[in-house]
């Protein structure tokens, strides 16, 4: 499974400050998801489903789809259609499932999160690896 990635750079703020801002953003974003109206949420889900089932516009797009599966060594070619069917299911009809997923895998307080940060500064390089398993 691919992981969410957040890349931030600053010439005037220290890495700890930037890391805290990312954590604050995740808390704020979770609240935004929780406050989202059901109709707005369903519109987002519908837009994602439409994008997933959209037919390739040309041979290049279709080839890129197959090569992405081969490159990632997944070989699950009907992935987009299967994901679209999952999104259409009753499981994703309300925001509760999305919030549960967010709390379990993305939230800073998640028990299963593995956080990997690289802080690079002009004079030194520091690497921080934090795992909450």
C-alpha cells in the first residue's frame, strides 16, 4: 500500500516547527472531514468513482495504466474498476468509514502509524525515524 507523503521545505523555520505544523494540519483536516455534510462527501466519492471508471482517452493513457501495474509488480489490472465498486458499496455511503480509516492509518495518534522524517539543513543532515507499533 502506498503511503501519504508530505514534503515541506522552509529556509527560515526549524524542522521541529514544520513537523508540528504537519501534525496540526492532520488534526484540522480530520475535523474538516468530520464536519463535512453527507451530500458534499457523496459528491466527492462520486467524482472519484467517475475518474476511476473513465475510459482512457488514447492508447498512451491505456499503456500507462498497464505499465504502472507492471512497474509496481502488482499485476492487478482491474484495480480501478474494483476500487470504484468498493466506493459505490454501502461501506462508503457515509463519512464514518473514512474517519475510521483516517484515525487508524493517518492520524498522528494512530497506533499503527510509522512516521519517517528527514530533516536536511545546509550545514548538517539529521534523520529521524519514529515508529509507534
